C-alpha cells in the first residue's frame, strides 16, 4: 500500500465519510432542542431528553473504544451505527411523547459513540502515526463542511416545510456516508496501527496476552486522566450553549424563526472551524497543547456575549467564537490522546476514556442549564454558569501537561 502522503483512495473516502457523517453522528441534536421548545414541551423534559442521549453516549463510549481496539469490522460498525441514528432521529421528529423522545436520544447516543470510535480508529489505521495529525485535520475540515451544508439544508427545510423535513437532509447525508464506507478498501486498514501500536514504538514494560498494555495501565496514566477531566469541564460549559441560545429565541423573541437561526448559527460556526482545523493540524510553530489552552479561554468570552446581547444577530459572533474553540479541540483531542498513550496499543480505549469524561460534562450541561433557566426563564444566569464551568479546564490541563513533561519514556509509563 502507498504511504499516507500519497493520499490513496481510502483516505479520500475517509475524508468524505467525515463530511457525510458530521450530520448523521449528532442526529440533528441542536435542532431537536429548538423544535421541542417551539412545540411547548416542558422545559424539564427538554433537559431530560438531551441529557438521556448524553448519558447513553457516556455509558457506551469506553465500551466502544475497547471494542474498536479489538475489532476488525470497523467499516460495518460505522454503517450499522449510521442507520441506527437515522431511525432514531426519525422517531424524535415525529413524536412529542417524553419516553419515546428519551429512547430516540439513547439510541443516538449509543450509536454516535460507536461511530466516533470507529472513525478515530479508521483514521489512525489508514494514515498511521506519520500521517495522523494531517489526516485528523483534514477529517475535521471535511466534517465541519458537512455540518455546514446539512445545517443550511435542514434549516431551510424546517423553515419552509416544517421540522420533519429535516430528516430528508439527514437521509441524504446517511446515504453519502454509506457510499463512502464502501469506498474504503479493507486491505488498506492496518488494525494494529489503528489501536496505536506500530513497529517503531517502544513496547510497554508490562503487556497482556496480545502484547499490548493492560487496560488497567490507563488508570495510572496521570496526564491522560487529567486531560480527560479538563475535557469534562470544558464540555460542561460548552455543550448546552448553542441549544440554549436558540431556546432563548424561541421563548423570548416572538417571530424570530429559531429553527432557521439554529441553522445559521451552525453554519457560522462550521465556516470558522474549517480553517482552524486545518491550521491546528498543519501548524509547526505552535504545539497542539497551546490550541487547547486557547479553546478554553475562548468559551468565557462566548458566554459573556451570550449573556449581554439577546438579539438573534448575537448568534453570529457567539458562534464565530464557538468555531474557534471547537475547531481547535476537534483536532487537538485525539492528537493529545495519541501523545499520552503512544506505543500502548490502547489508543481507542484511551480515547474512549477521555470521551467518556467529556461526555459526562456534555450530558450534565443541558440538564443543569435548563434547571437554571427554569420557569423564570433565567437564560442569562445559565450562560454565566456555563462559562464559569469551562474555566476550570485551564488549570487541570496545565497539570496534565506538567505531569507529561515529567513522565518517563512510553515504555515505563505503562508499567
């Protein structure tokens, strides 16, 4: 097989998979919250529904990472998950019954966790460690472009024809994802490289029966655990901010077309994320850790703008800031996990651990934010609370970087 620098057909297909999967993976989540707000679903049920999906993803994420590390059917996992999310989303936009809404988001959360794990493994397995940084940035850029295209389509479909028509856009994206999966050649996937173990990597001092670091070694990797905690704090502040912006429009600004503005907000963010993702993946001047620090510092400013200005036009600068932070984190997170675990053969399990704590923060975020909003519609206070939570990520990540700098060689780190 040709090296990553030649960009074989499978890597091109992987980038297009990232494009089409962007909309499928999240199940049109931001639109769902706004749709439920417009249809007068009780505030608490909106929070419960969104939190249920997040908690399901949290429960599945570590299992998904460990499963993908061991499995060779990564393409099949991706395809089945995409179809499951499509079916769950169809249910969510055709019912207002609380239990069914929660069930749809649980399926979306479980399948989305498996999709994310399989995508990370495919990227490392196809690009290898030498091309991982560049391919991750390319995937993120394609993913943000896919989100932008689907958000435009979904927003216009909802505005002109009604919310259920957003499913047509999602169905088209799912078909594109399935075709992209078929275009990835199974023989091009190095399943050992996909789990973060290549011949040039120093082996861990203690190995399991398969020659990889035991899973318990991850729980002694302090930089990895601290980084996971930093991600949890960041997403505790970040996850509910976009849905809350558009919920406020639906609740407080008559005739504001919140579903359309949800689409506009997503497009603005994705347009910003595309160049940021490419910059992070190609930057030689700044280490990837500095981009993580920058993302943390952006979120309080985003919360302050959301608090201060209530016009629908305020969504634009708020989402530009979201694009700066999310564009950096989308690339930085898997790269930092790979850095902390290289040579262990547990990349996807470790990424699952990080995404689990991140998911805990993201799952708690909408429930906590909607409780703060309450019947009194205290949206401003909720934005301040979200921004404050994100600030806690800074010192925790600093500790992770400090401990990594003091850590022994990878071989001893997994003893």
